[in-house]
C-alpha cells in the first residue's frame, strides 16, 4: 500500500441520534481520512458536522449520550469501546470555543496537562512541552497566565496542547468563527507546516474560501447523509448543480461563471479572482485594489 493511502480514520455505516431524540442526526455515514489528508467537511448549520467530530474523538458515546451504530476505526483499530485518553493519543480536537477546553491557569501547565494521562516521565514531558512551544513560536508565552492571552495566542496554546501529544490527525471545528482573518492566515501556515510533517487534518468550517486551496478532499453532509466526497474540481461541478445551503463566497461564484464562459477550468480562488471581484464591486476603472 502506498504511504499516502493509509487509512487513519474510518467511519463505517455510522448512525447516531442524541438521547431523547427520535430522528437520527447521522444516517449511514461512511468517511475515510487518509494519511496526509486535509479534508474539508462542509454542510449547513445543524447538519451534523460537530457530531462527526465528537464521534471520531470518542466524546460520543463517552460524554454525549445517545444511540451509536456502526464502527469507528482509527489507525486500524476499532475505538468504539476505548477510553477517551487512549483515542486522544491519535486524534486531537480543537473545539468550536477553544477557551472552553483550557483547564489550567498557566500556559506551560496547560500544555503539559495534555500529557498527564500518557505514560511519560516528568522530564520528557517538560522537553516535549518546550519542543512544541518552540515549533509554534510561542516559547515566550510559556510562563504567561492564560487570562492574559489574546485570542490568537489562545489559539496557539490550544494547538500546542494537542500537538504535544504527537497525534496522527487534528480536527478543527469552525476555526474561523473565533479567529480574525490574520489569525486564520497564521493557522493556515501551521496546518501546511504540520501537514508536510505528516499530520492529517479534518477542517470543519462554514468559510469555504479560507481552506479550498489547501484541502486534498472535500466532503459535504446534508440532512445527516454524506452527499459528496471528492476533490476540488469535482466539488466545483457539484456546487454548480446543487444548492445545499453552503455559503459559497461571491468570488468563487464569479470564478465558476468565468469558467463556464471560457469553457475551461481555472483554479477558482486565486488572489486575482478576488481582485477582479473587488474591481467589479467598485464599478471598474480602478488600477489599485
Ligand atoms: N448535545 C446535544 N444533544 C442533543 N442534540 C444535539 C446535541 N448537540 C447537537 N445536537 C443536535 O444535533 C444536530 C446536529 O448538530 P451539530 O453536529 O452540532 O451540527 P453542525 O456542527 O453541522 O452545525 C442539530 O440538530 C443539533 O441541535
Ligand atoms: Mg458545529
């Protein structure tokens, strides 16, 4: 098997409903995340994206109750009855509100706390915390109080707390909802750096345009079912045909229209496309945008 074909996460025929609900939120979901994938998971609000992240990380069924059918396989082993701390060695989740996942008052202790349940000697723990901080360029934050951090710094600490465990895959749930555009940009740099070092990513976000150019695959969930799972070229054909409540940015729509007119496919989200759109919005005749 080729290295990039190795399966890290496999959801097999997953059905799920939360306790007290009649309808299944997820209906027969099959999803595979392979080595080095950057998979973008899309779907309108309430379609079940966060629920999928909870299943992969074991928060479902351990933390959120409900009926779960099907199998979840991580690194070749079923995790359905595995404790969360064991799953956390392979999968890291950065939640929708990262401040909710912070438990300690000091940055160094917060990152080290992530290793608490792994069998690692104290001195190695310290070394790993410092290595991780160094890699993310936040060594200067280690002695700081969590309360004193900006949103962007908090984001880095949240990433460090995950990264320190050396996971195979990191899941980000709606990162752009709590980050400024410049912080998203920095996050993109981290993702590309870590991905080139072998970490796979599952990105859940309603802001499609931040991620399209770095994803290897795109999946779409609609009413609890997976209705699309393929590459960017196929995704563009798909959204031309179907309106499934995705928030398609204007410049991407423009690029699709231009593609249709030209009869050929150009990559849709270059800076040029954005510039053209800005010029059009300003009424044309504008050298500088
Ligand atoms: N803890 C919970 N208990 C009951 N229902 C929930 C819970 N969390 C989410 N839901 C419901 O499950 C559905 C899918 O939610 P979610 O996975 O958060 O969707 P998304 O992340 O795509 O917006 C929604 O109808 C939501 O109200
Ligand atoms: Mg969500």
